[in-house]
C-alpha cells in the first residue's frame, strides 16, 4: 500500500481487493487520519453493485437494488429493514 499511497484511485483499488480480516490486521496500528485516507481512496475507486456490502451511517448494509444512473439505492440493514439511500451516503464496507 505504501507504493501507491499518494495515488488515491490506485490505493482504493488495492484496498478493495484485500480481504476484510487482512485489511484489519494491516491497519491495526494506523492513525485515524491514515484510516480516513484509506476509506476515502476506497470510496473513490468503488463501484456500487448488487449483493455487495456497503457502509451506511457506520453500519454494514447489503445493497439490494441499484438503478443505473440513479442516485437512490435500496439497502438492507443488519436488522432486516429495507431503506432507500442516496449513493453519496454509502461507502464500501472495509471493516475498519
């Protein structure tokens, strides 16, 4: 990750490919600023897709419906509720 740290898109692509448990281990000693940088990079490279996990208000949600070109996305919360949210309020779920 160090090699692409300053290239947000490349860092984001790399972070999205790392399994959640491995990313948690790698970032265990990172500062809040470094974690934010990683999350911002991942969000930049992330593409919303069906049956993927995302983060909404700090909670893990599953994307159920994402219209092409639509800003409204339907997600299912851990409690089973279905919500319509704006794309800008979602980030990829990284587990960190």
